[in-house]
C-alpha cells in the first residue's frame, strides 16, 4: 500500500489495536426514511463521538454532518435502486472527483454474488478498486445478500473471497455460524454488519462473537440507531471491539446509559 492508502486505511481500522467501530447510516440510499434515520442529523450527531468512522451517502454527508467534524468518512458510492425494485441492479453513483472533494477515507460499494446483476456489481467493484488505487482510497466491498441467498458460511465465504480477489481492501459481511471460516478464507480484513434489529443483548453477542471469530470490527447501523438507547449501544459495542469487554460488561454500559423513558419502557 502507498502512504495515502495506508494513512486512510488507518483512519478506518485503528493501528493501535487493529480494530474498527464503523457507524452505518447509509440505509436511506435504497430504503428512504427508514426507522431511526428519518432525520439523519438528529440520529447521527450524538453518535459520532463514539464512532471510529461513519458510513453514509454524499447527500446525508453534505446535509447532515458538520464539515468541522473530524470523524473519518466511508462514502457509499453504489446505488441506483430502491426497495421496490431488484436491489442487485446497482451501479457506481459517485464520481471519483466528488469522492476526493469530500475528503473521504474509504469508498463503499455493494456486490450481489448469486443475484441477477452479479456480474455488473463485480465489474463495478473492479473499476472502483482501479480508481481507489489511483488516488490512494481504500475500497470497502459490502457483500449484500440477494433475496434467495442463504447467509451461511459457504455463501458468505464465496462472496468475501471474490471481493478480496477483485481487490477490495476491506470486506463487510454478515455474521453466521462458522464465521471463522469466512474470515480465514478472506485475505483482507473482514468487518461485520449488524443486520436487522434484534434485542440489544443479542446484538452485543453478535459483535463479540464476530470479534472472537476474527472480524476487525463492526459496521453497525439498525442495532444502534433503532435501539431505545443508541448512545448506550454504540458505547457498549465500542467496549467490546476496543476494550475487550465481555458481553455482560457491555450490556451494563448499555443499561447504564438508558434514559428514564427507555428504562420505563423496559419495565
Ligand atoms: C446496506 C448497508 C448497511 O450499511 C448495512 O446493512 C449495515 O447496517 P446494519 O447494521 O443495519 O445491517 O451496507 O447495504
């Protein structure tokens, strides 16, 4: 890796411990105003102090994040579809000039292995890697799962390995049973997505198991911003990723930061 690439990569995966807490708030690019992200600035601002980096679109970056913020940006540069259509029909949606203008630390693009538009998304990844190598910007490949795909180790290993072979610098995927096999067969760092909202304790277990399985960190969205205590959740996840906290210790952090309203709702 050239200096610029290494330097940007180190903003995402911290060199002190080789770990990363990425806050994913890019969901609106195909989901629109999804639950918890209706007003992006309100959701994002209180969470940024606890995130190593934030993954979002250029629209939300420009409208909803203070340009004085020092949090590194992972820019979503693929899209072109909505939840109403075939999600695999994506293309690159941001020019490299705009990526440079926005001073981002990495670019993120989804690949849809096994879906109708598999080939186009893999070719897009390769083109993006060429641009990333030219300007020293790491590429995060998101192994998005098509409607009929199983999220198992066999499928996710296939998708992660292809992403790495095509030059992705870091791969984001889902947690699954035998997650260690996915990590072992992927020659670049793997970061785990949170997936759909599950109970907080389960989400913390997922994060801990993923780290145990060899993930460098988490790129978590819904399980943070749809929680009854988003700040509590990101702090708890952070403790697992960076401070070797157990699930029980992390759960205490989450519980202790819940506001009175959330505590009342939980009984
Ligand atoms: C969508 C994405 C999201 O960033 C990803 O799903 C992570 O968020 P969550 O933890 O909510 O799954 O890449 O394609």
